[in-house]
């Protein structure tokens, strides 16, 4: 739907952005950026006689600019393509960037290329602010075209309701959260094998509590949302084989409130809480990232479920220094309630709808050259450069395989402002396809030891739903009312302040608050995209 009134448009899109910017981000792109100003930074390469110089400006959040400027493959890409790119800081971090983005767009304050959300790309693109890239890709970008044609889900996602293509999202690596534990605590508690089921996991927590009876020790602890193992209870939000949306859809990262499995999960959490097997501060929402880290580092917790690089973080940030026996290991995903290996939701959408590359309609004369540069990054040579660097400098050939000759620990720990070989594909530079195998291979030894196997066995790449502007507006308004209500009552059930006998009444109350309406919106949006 194209909105006629600019004021209404800004309100609608701003509502979308508030939802996106409020989402918790995991991963290596959570690191802090330097205190860069809003000024533009130009990175250029000397003309090498290979053809017309490519020149354009590119706006994204300042923290990504800081990282991009340090990457050694970036000036090499500029040199190879005879390019000069002015990097424009649109806000120091994601929150600041998106908060001011609508105002910039409405005022026409745009770089030649920039990062926007998918909804902004389509709304503003249909109004003529961004170029339709469809024909430009056909004429100027064979590698991008090849990828689009090879990936039906990506093609469907980027194709607007008018049939045009206004933006190119980043393909995010296939990564998930992982369950991990203090192996030294397991050994002391006499736990000789890792749990495979929820019941076995519960018994492990009980053995840990018995071995470490201190009042301030809670075996299971964490940060952010405490609802874990929905996959083991068959309680994830999902789209089933018949195309039915179950739960408020969040690519499997949330839950299906009306499923039998979710009620069982809440009852299980009540058991953990009652038996002091789970950190009460985590349940009550008073746990901070710092307090969680301290507990895992000092023996006040033994099991957690978090981003896949966190086990290595604990090993490299004080664990062994606090206790020479300190040892973190990753366990397999638990089997589900039907005895099958669980499918764990990805940490983020496979295609990041908040990281979409667009070209300003004011830059039509530069569009072919901009896409020429992007197409190089999508080529085999460009992907090798972004994912491995330069042969002989950062990697070597071993038969038909590339092997890194630089060290993740050395390169990754260099201070901001230092040129580095770093290949963290979950960070934003230019939205391109991911090379998951290369990404896993770049990790530290502990992470590398499990990543490919764990994600290959358990990661679930869920379908994505594309919403109209009206649907997004209504959905965000309903969520703002529904989610706090559900969150508050789940805590009551888990802590025993509300009896499980009132569960059915609670589900009905949630529908009255708007839960069912959100699921209806999700279903309608999914159906519209899968006719």
C-alpha cells in the first residue's frame, strides 16, 4: 500500500523502526564502536587504468564504518575495482542510526547508497525515493542475478508487491545460541555424560545443586530472556507444513502460547524455580549481562544457553584465572518430546530485514557503477576476498581449500583503529551472501570445534514473513500491549503466584489483549506471500 500523506507515512514507518531498534542484537556486532562523529569518511584507491573510476557515498551506522575502515580486505577491494567510497556516518550505533533515518529520508538527506529496513526500501522505493534495481541488476550485476535466481526465498523477500526490487538484504550466517556448561563442575558432581532429554537435563541440575549447595548457587543462569528449550518442548513459534502460523511469529525465536508443549515448559520452569535450580534474578528480569558473566566466572552458575561465541568468551575473560580447573564445554541440543533431535532457531533472520542496501533515486547516473562494485563483492573472487582475504597474506591454498594463516585471537583482539584481517560475517559491511563454512573456520579453536557440527545438525532456518505497512503498524501496536501482559503472567506462573489451574483463562485473556489478532496478521501476511 502506498500512503498518500507524508506525515502518516513517517508515523507508520517510524513505528516499524521502533520495533526493530528495540530488538536485542546478539553476536560479534555487539562490540562497542569508537566515538566517531557524524562526519563522512572517505576511503579511496588510486586509479589503476582498469577503467572508469567508481565513486559513490554509502551511509550506515558509525560502528560499522569504524570496523570496515580497519578491515584489510576493504582497501584491496577498492584497489581492485578502482573505487572511491565516501563512508557516511548516519548515527553511531543501530539505535541512533534508525532513529534518525526516517527524518533524513523525508528531508531528502540521502547518500548515493545506504542501509535501510526492508519495509523502508519498499515504501520509499514505491514513492520514488529509491531506484528499482531489477533492470539494473539484469544489465549490470550477473553475480547478484545468479544468487537471486538460485534462492527462491531471497527472491520472494526482495520482490515488492509492485514486482520491483528496491533493496538487497544481508544474508546472515547460520548460527544459533548453544547450551554450555562448566565441565569441571559436572565432573565434581559425578555427571559422566551429557543430558539428551529435558528429564535428564533436570536431573543434571539437581546433581549440581546437591554438589554445590550454597544458597547463592543456581545451576542454570543466563541473561536477557529466560525462556529456553522451546524446541525441546515442541513449543516454538512456527509455520507448519500446511502453512499454518502457530504463535506470534518470530522465525522460531519465540513460542506458541497455545501449544500443549508451552504449558509443559512453563510447568517445568516452575519446578526449576521451586527447587532453586534456576537463577531467580534471571526469571524476575533483574539479571544484567555483567551479573550473569560474574556468576558464570565465579562459580555461582554452571549452565547457560547463549550466543555461540560465549563459551569461548568465558574461557578468555577470566574463567581459568579465577579457577585453574575452569572449563567450559558445549552440549548437544536436547531431543524433543517425541525423541527427535531438536531444531534450534537461528540467532537472527537468515536475511536481515534491517540491513538492506538501497540506491537513491537521485543517484541514477551512478547506479550502474555502484552495482558493478557490489556485483564484484558477490562474485567468487569478491567472496574470497571478504571471507578469507588475500592469498599469501591471510590465507593459503591447500588443494581446493583455503586455510587461514592469520590467527583469530591475535587479529580479533587488536584495538579499534588498527588494520586487521577479520572475517566476522555477522557484522555489517556490504550486504552480501554468507560463506558459513569460512565463518566457522575463522573462529577461535573452542568455537571452531563445535560450530559446523552443531549448526549442521540442529540449526533451523525458518521462513520469513513480509508485512505490509498497515500490518506492521497494527502488529507493533498490539505487541506493545500484549507482550508485557504475557511476560508478567508467565513470571507469576513460574514463581507460583498464579496457579497453573488458571492457565486456560490466561490464554483467553491473552487473546483479549490481542495475541490472537497478531497471529491472524502473521497468517494473512504469510498467505499473501505464498499464493
